[in-house]
C-alpha cells in the first residue's frame, strides 16, 4: 500500500524540536525526509540529555524517525553546490534557524526560486513580523508570549508553563499542515511559496478560548464558570483558573483512593448538565437533583466548590480506575490522571501504534510516541532515527555523483 506523501521529498534543515516534529510527521506519512546535518556534530539534540554515553539521546531519536541523514558543510563552496543540487531535486525546504540565517548562507527566497520555482520554503520562527521578530525563542518563552502561562495555574500563585510542548511540537504540527496545504495549492498553481509558523501564533491558536474569555470579561466584568466566582475578584485580564475548564462544562481534579502516597491518584470529573441526576445518585445526594439551589447549571455555579468537595468524598473511596468504571456506566464524563509510567505500560496504546517500541543499532530497544494521526489507507510504520551522515553516500548517488566524486568531496570537507 502506498503512503499518502509518497514522491514528496523534504530537505530538512531543522534541529531541536519544533522543526523535527514537523518533518517527522511528514516522514510518517511517506515523505522522503533528508536531514542535513553538520559533519562530526549533527543536530545538537544528538548529545543533549544523553542517558547512554556516546549514543544518540532519546531527545534526538524520538524526533527523527523515518528520516535519512546527510552531512554537508554549507560554508564550503563544493558543499554549497551539493545543497543547490538538493534544492533542485526537493519539493520542500524546512528550517528553524535563527532569523536571517538562511539568507546569510546565500539561500535567500529569491535564490531558492531561481534554483527551483516549485520549492516550498517552510519556516518556524519565534515571532511573526513585529517588534520581537528577531528574538530567539524556546518552548517556555513561546508559552509565555502566546498567552498560555498567564492563564495556567492557580490565582494565588505565579504563572505556570505546561509540560505539553505546545510551543515547539505544537508549532511543528501547525507547520506540517501549512506545508501539506502549500503542496496541494501547488498542484493547481505550479508554484512554490513560503510557509511561516510563528511559535507565539501557534500557542495563541491553542489558547483561543482564553482570548474568547478576555472579550467576555471586558464586556461583563465577571465569568461565572471560573472558580473566582462568586466570592473572588476579577481584574482586567483573564485570571488563572486552576483545574477549571472555564467553559460550559464545569470540571475539577479530585482525589482518589491512595492519593496520600500516589501523586497521580486523581480523576478529572465533569458535572455535565444532562447527567446531573445520575451524578447525584452515584454520590448519594439524590436530593440535589430537584433542589432549586442545585437543579440547574446556572444555580450550581455559585456552589461548585461545595459540589466538587462532596463528589471528592465519594471519589476518595475508589481508585481512579474503579471510579472510571462506575462513572462510565452512567455516561458521566471523567478521566484518570495517568502518569508517564502508566501510559508507557498501557497495552491499548501499543496496539494502536500510539506508543511504539523501536530497535536502534547503538541504543537498543526504546519506547517512542507513534503517529497520533491515523489514516486508513496510509498506515504508519515507525522506523528508527538515522545515525549521523548514515545516508550521505546514498543521497549523493541519487543526485548523480559517482563514488569517486563523493570521495573527493569528503576529502575536501564538503560532506
């Protein structure tokens, strides 16, 4: 069975996380991703957070599956010629260099268009055009600048960044969609184009409900779905809402049996209106179903803290999985707080390919995240990440270089 992106060739100039997330996703869908690295060093994450000496780190291996690696010295004139040949052969160039780095290498948009008018140039940057566009950005900076940190945590504490890599990996996912969209448009226009995904923009896109709430707050001065209501105060900006969703389905994280010793013995519980009577029956508060102070969603809002405290008295008598089993019988929405250890050991995630075991020639077997997007006609096979420069000779042969020419380029330090 063919892959969705068979025939698409990606020139991957990315490193660390945001760009590699994008190109790995494209590789999983069948694109031929050629990762260009520095000879002798490669992507900096090959050595970052190593747990085995002189072996590619998990940081690198888990972001660079299904790719080929070549080493090219782009400062070497002959190396630059090799890169020009690759640009002429590829469909997409993806980069997450610091602002202006590609231009300084001699590969401006205009030069790339001269070499290949159909080339799509896709870039991750920290910020879009504006006062900060030349600033270097990392994950947590993007979370702060994109509005996530100011709205995460509890209102009596400082802003908090999330463990989900919404700045790096989130932007990489946005960029992948932009690339596929540009490839589709090229089938009609015949032309390449530039694709930009700014990390601030990507984080803000994932925080859109908070921008929604900012406008609601400015209009009404209060947001009844937030835990600050009715006894707290609202300022000019959207406050931190703790574990509340801030939406129309009030929820909170509640303790379960064993919470004293297990930091993840908790469950997320949503008091969804259509199943309110069932919730009341499960926790032994049947009278709440008809009590005017509790019977309707609007009436419940001022009492949410008391409601969740009562529900928690029930959840603390059950393990999170026992609570899930009972609540699911009544279609009461909830979810266990799963640790990374529990996720790694979950059989169903292995079966669906969401968690995959990969064998590496120097690392051995390790777990990684598989393709989160499943296509019925383009199943994903996760293959190991490449060793540094492992495919240089193979790619050079595809470009038409003879073994003697490759040897000469290597002697000259071009590859």
